[in-house]
C-alpha cells in the first residue's frame, strides 16, 4: 500500500492531480489515519469525499475506515518485527530456533508421512503447525508439520510469529518436493 501511494506521488503525470494530493496527504499523515475521518481528509486536501472514495477504490479499499485499519495493522506488524530483530544476540537466537525447527520438521523425511500425502482421501486437508483443536471441526484431515504442540497461545501472537511460521512452510515444502523427486522422478 505504501508503494502504491509513493508511486502516485512520484508519477510526474499526476503532478497536479487530486489523486496525488490525496496520496501525499495520506503518506504525510499515516500516523494519524486511525483518528482521521474522511471528512477531515476532504477538508484538509480541499477535495470532495467522492474523490477520496474513488481514489481509495483505485488502491484497493472499499471504505476509508479499512485504510485506517490496514495502517494500524501495518504499524503493529512493524513494531513487532522491529522488536523481534532488535533483540540481543538476534542472529544466534534465530539460528538456534531454525536448527530446532529443522530437526523437528525434518521427521517428514524420516517417515512415510510425505509419501502418504498422495493417499489422502479427504476433501479438505490442512497442513499446519498449529495443533488447535478447532481445526478438527473444519478439516477432514490435518497434517502437522511439527511434532511440537503449538497453539495460538504458545506462538507469539503480537503480529509476528516465530521461525516456524517464517521459514517452516518453505522448509516443509522443500522436503515434500525432495521426497517427490526421490520417489517419482527418475
């Protein structure tokens, strides 16, 4: 979303356009979007509310309040990520967690779990880290990437997940592909 606003502001074809005025205002007031209303923006930009609505639809938002919520969520993720990477011994901690994760997830290469994926006779299958019981109501079969019990309460839930969520799925899919190549590509 930030890239879209910046591209509108930096496009020389929009030098004096209403969209550029709105985009520039939004960028300069990101920190206030959670308290601003569409009336405030219209008044401060000297544009109509319908111009703001048109612009918001062009950048993918149906309502002004959705933009504010998106910005608020983005700030939450930014702060969580900043706190995550700004820890002492960050690299060593991530390396350690990644090694633990790889040992945990790699049990798929030591078992026939990956090979059994082709034998799944279910309409809805979920491959997940999360061992939350509620999934059992909605999926015919659940394949857990991790042997460790993780739930929404045990995974950091302040907008940022741990190495499992960031790197685990790619590692798991690499294992699945490795097993596939080993088994079926000659």
